[in-house]
C-alpha cells in the first residue's frame, strides 16, 4: 500500500541535497536561485513538511503547487510564505515543461532567529498561514525590491560571518516581511473584483447561518467555520476584511448577530430569553451582555424604545 504521509524534510542541508544544489554555506539560512526540479525531488514533492521557514519568489514555474487539497498554477511573479510544519506539495505540469524556471527561495531555520526579537515577532506576519491561492502577486517594481533584499542576505552570509552578521541578516529579513505586509495591503485594495465577490459570498454565508432555526441548533458560526465555507484561510479573510471594511471576521459575525437580534426583538412577541436561545446562546445573560456592548443598551431597553 502506498505511503500517503507527507515527506518530512528536517534541515536546509537535506533540501539542498534533494534539489541537487551545492551544500549550504550556512546550516540555518540559504538563498537559492531556482533551477529545474530534478526527478529525485519530484518523487517526494507531492506532499512535504519543512522544519524551517520558506519564502519563495517564482516566475514561469512549471509546477502546480498545493497546500492540503488546494492547487494553484504559478506563471507570474508571485511570492508565497511557508512556516515550519505546513504541508506543502508540488506536481510538474507536463503541458508547460519547456518553460524556463526563474525565481528565488529563502530558507530560514528557526534556530537562526534565536535570541532576536524576530524569533517571536515573525508570528505577527499572518501571511505565513495564508493558503497558496492567497499568494502575493508582485509588480515588477515590487519584485525588484524583494530580489534586492534576497541578494543582500545572500551576500552577507556568503562573506566572513562576524558578530554583526546575524543582526544585519535579521534586519534584512524583517524589511522583506514588512514590504510583503505593505504589498499585501496594496493587493487587498487593488483586486476589487475578487474582493467584492468574497464580500458578497460572506454576506450569503452569514445570512444562511443566521436564518430560521440554524442558530438554535448550530450556534453562532466561528471565524474558522466561515472561512472554511468561503474556502479561504481565516487569517487571509480577516486581513482582507480589516483592510477593505475596517472590521475583522469576528466583528462581521457579531454585527450580523446584532442585526438579527434587533429584528426579532422589535418585530416579534418572543420573550428575550426565547430570542437568546434562538440565537444560539445557552445563557440569556451572555446574549444581553453582547447586545449591550454592541448597541449601548440592553435588549429590554431596546424593546421598550419601540413602545415609547
């Protein structure tokens, strides 16, 4: 029976060996210019896990890349991020096998960040948890900036490492991540059609979740459940919503909850306890607390305001 478990790549040196690259000049960091993928690597590339961070810039790359069950064809200048422990896979696209492979790959083992602010700070960059179809599409100018930083990192660790080297490289890495943050913000704002479609689908998902007796049996949907329905990673969805609407996913869910609560309080004869239960709350006090926090008045005061 064929083993379907991901192939675990524990070290940067192991990845170099599999990709037929020369041994890395530093065990914990490596910058590579991409070349054709060899057969030995493709044998294990269908599903892999790295024990290190990987930031890849790919152009004209004749591979289909995958996280989990999602695939995406990369044929432009695209930047994507992987953190240790993510399942990642690739499969060669035989219809496009003649294209020249171009791009860069930055590999950083967590050990290299030890005892630096970025060791913990890197977790704030949510794009490491985005799905592959949520990669960053770069303009030529943006791509030039990223490549320049990668070259600076490569030049630094290929020289004579001294007590300044780690700080300089980590500073360059942090600059790359901050530029990526800026470029993602630009992408959220410029890809209006795709983002508008996501917002429409979000409204449809929330309307369905809050209709009829759905809340009573399923409860208020979580951020993860909403993201799963939209086939988007939860971090990408919240980043997109925060940038385009000023509210994250949890706030959108709560706003929909309050809107439905207001409608039922003002237009039905149901008791406030009954409404709380219909909205998926086990304890009416919890419903009252959230309602007052969002509206500035209790459910009872809101109902009484319609009788004045």
